[in-house]
C-alpha cells in the first residue's frame, strides 16, 4: 500500500468525534420537538369536544327522555313571600259631585317561574321534568305545586268626586331551590351522571287586594268626563 492510499484509508475509516455526534443528536431532537409542537396545534382530542358541558336546559330536556333516573332534590325548606303588586281591572273615574261606591270585577293569572327560564306548564319535551318536580315537592313537603293560578273576584271601590280609583293585587308566592340529579342510560357528553341547580317560584293560590285612589288630571277629566 502506498503512502497516499494509506492516507485516504485513514481519512475515511476514522470514527466521528464525540462532539460531532452530540451536535447531530441535538439537531434531531430540536427538529422532533418542532414536529410534535406543530402537530399539537392542529390535533384536537375527541374527548375534549365530547366532554363539553351542555346547557342546563339541554340537560333537563333529557329528563325521562334518555335517563334512567331524573329526580329533584330540594335543598331546604319551602318559603313563602309576597309577590309584586299590580293593577287589576280598569280605572274607575268619578265624574260626579258625590262619592261613588261601585263593584269592580277583575281576573288575573299568576304563573310559576324558574332559574332555567323554562315554562313550568307541562309542555312537549319537558313532561318528565315537571312530573319529577311535582312528585318531589309533594313527597318532601306534602304540598302540591301550582304551575299557575287564576284568581277572579268582584271588589267594591269607593271614589271621591273628581278622583279615579283602581284595584291592586299582590299574589302570595312560594319558592324552593335544590338540584336535579340525572343518571343517563348511556353517556351523554361523556358522562352518565349530571347535576343541575334549580330554583322555582309558584303561586300559593291566595293574594292581597287593595283599593287605590288619586285626583284625576285635567287630561283625564277631558277624556273621561
């Protein structure tokens, strides 16, 4: 073997230096990290979308419509309160020079409401929800829940000359709060157990009626008298 051939063999057969190997590994590790990061930006795990929480109304619509259990658990005692006062019936102006006493007929319906904004009457798609609620109230408080109540009556109004009279009514209300427990037959949005906080107000069936009077304005006198 000649001197030149020995030099070429020595040059090609010499192993890579430790520093060169470390640099190659670092470059490959950096490239791999970039690929992983890029992939994470465009890949969305299926479980993330499946686990998104549905709205309370969407969950409650599934009561007895995909669930094997749907129960309302009251979180405390039922309490009563006085509802807002509103005018019932029409105005009664007295355009005479003598006090007038007249019977005025009126009618008003008070409906229940809740924290989810659903109609508390039994509507299509929510039968199971309200049946469960009513059954729970009856069992827990030995008291039936009213979804609505209409009150009608005739009340005397006494109006002095030159004044206008009217009637106001404030319904007696009841309220309760608690939690709906829903257990699904199959997973719904990734879970079989869901809990929905729920508050409801409804009419008791009684009210407070009061008479009000005030002097008529000149515009009212021109229109009524």
